[in-house]
C-alpha cells in the first residue's frame, strides 16, 4: 500500500504497468501494457494478425479489433472483431502505427 | 460436459464422422464418453475405394481427438435447447461457486 | 468484454466465420460452443482451399471447393480463428 511509503504521496501516480522497471518486467506486465494497443500476433503457421488487442486469457486466447490478416506479408482479409485460439499463437508484439 | 450431454441425446441416430485423416464414416451412434470418444454401429465408409482396408469395418470405436467433424441430421437437433444450454454453461454467473455464495 | 470467449458468447444464434487448420473455412449459424471451442453450426458452407504446383511451369494453382452441411459439430482443436458478423455498436 502506498500509505506505508510516505515518499510516494508526493509523486504523481504512475501507470501501473509502466511503473515496473525495464529489467524486472515479466511477460504478463508486457501483456497488461499492450492491452488496448495495436499489436501484431504471429501464429505458428506464419500468418500475422495486426489489430487492437481487446483482451486475452490464460490460454492465450485473444480477442482483437480492427484486425488485418497478413499471409506472406500480403494483406489477405480484414475482420471487425476476431477471436484467435491460443494454441496457434507463436508471439504477440507491440506495434507502432 | 455440454457436448457430452449433446451427443448422448443423439444415441441411436445416424451420423457421419469425418476424421482428421479425411476418412468419413457413417453409422449409428452407439455411445459417447466424456472425451467425446465415439462408438459407431453398422459403419459405412464414404469413398470406400480410397480406403480398401476399411471395407470390412462393421462396428468401431473412434478416439475423440482424431475427429474433425460430426455431421448430424438437423431434424435430430433442438437448436433452441442447445443455445439455452450453451448460454447457461458459459454464463459468467454459473460456476466458480457464485451460486453457492447466494445461499449464505 | 472481459475475456476472449465473451466474443463467442455474443455470437450465439448468429452467423460466424470460422477459420480452421488445413485451409478450411466454415460459415454457419452458431448454436453451441464450449471452452475448447468445440462448436455446433447449422446451414454450414465449408470452403477448402488447395494449392498445387503445375509440373511444367511451376506455377501455383489455387482451387477452392465448397460443400454444404445442414448441421455440423466441429472439434475445437482444429479451429484457428472465429469472427462474428459485423455488428453496429
């Protein structure tokens, strides 16, 4: 609790996910930080999905919005909302737009 | 458990089971278990000339994990009932002891 | 929306697009699903895309086959992606 640390009261509250020092960020800190942000999801098949990460669960099932599907780097289709079954996910990376 | 219950309602009905190796078996659904393993009776292999080794197949057990699809006669399915059961099973209220909490 | 499966729950009794392994795609009305993503769909159209290489020219030939199924149980482990119909919200 911050009340136990008087020093903290003078500081403006930082965003939770970014308060963790760079070298101590865990994978789940990363996932919390990219929620609601544009991400690239790479599947084991090599297909990429770029869109806004809406939410995810412990199986790495993913819900995304405004998703674009890229096969071999080529835009193949678009989905308003989409659900990706977690077992197919190789990685999630943050994406600048 | 939802699909286990669902398949139990289809026992005795004619179904077509498509396996992940593209083999399609039609037959009468004899029984199903919690893993969705399936026993079929009076089996017919669709596209039998491609799988001559399966010609003599009469009854069989199919491991659930090798199933791709099960084709069902729409007449054998009450979709309203199925949707209600699905909503119940996946509703955020049910499970996790929420119902038990209400009773204290 | 709190968890990804909520997206599927909101699609009950709606037509959905399901992308499966081995270049199979399904379009049908969703009646049931569970946490494995096992599903029951009705009025299903399945599209199978196959790519072959022309022996002489080495060109890729893409062909699509479709078939219709009245009522289909789909085992969840072959599913890659599910997309609900476009909603105006």
